[in-house]
């Protein structure tokens, strides 16, 4: 069994990214009869203002739908370090691999507008930007990271109770 098999459900967000990237390409070609993905989506326009749903809105939707979101690149060692931290803590997380997305640069630009930096990883917990890999490790060493994650899961479970 390789290390990817051990991740189990934590690997499924990566599969979501691949599905989302495929759906984005299908939508960009304008094929009729396709439904929009609940994940982030994009159009072919090079201008952010002309996108049907702006990257910022798509990022915010992804962040609000998931307790932990890591905007990453597959070749980034800091991204790998951040993903390993959440994996080792047995916390499910959503990964958006920007270098695998057709419009990844536009999303990275949007993340810059939202967080003040273009570097990856850009990590959000419970809807809040917590920083990059170093910031996340610092929060973990201080004992503050897991409570943030638990807070999100509690909030989501309470929402389900009232629905």
C-alpha cells in the first residue's frame, strides 16, 4: 500500500480538483447539457471581470463549504508539508492544486487580493485565512490549530441538526 492509499478520504478532495478541472474545461468549451459543478468553476475569459463567477467568489464558496482548504501546487515542498500536517492530525482537508487548473493563475491572483501574498500554500481553516505552511505549523505547536478545526466541525454539525 503506498502513502496515497493510506490517506483514504483525504485523497478524495484531490479527486474533486481533477473533476473540477475537467468540468471547467468542458464548461469553457460551451458544451450544452452540462450542469455546473458545486465546486469552483471558470470561463475562458482572460479578464477577471468577465468571468461568470469571479475567482474570489468561487474561492469563498469553497472555503465556506469546507473546514480546511489548502490552495497548493503539486511541486511545492511547503504545500506537501502543510498537507502532511493535517494528514498526521487525521483532519480531512480540501486541496486545490493551482498548477493542475487551467485558470490556476487567475485563482492565485485572486488569493493574492484576498490574503496579500501569491505564495502557496494559502491555508484557510473555519473560513479564516491562517497563513502558509510555517504559520500553520506555528499554530499547531501553540495548540491553536486543532481547536480552530474542531470549532468548524461543531458549527457544521449544528447546522445539520437544524435543517
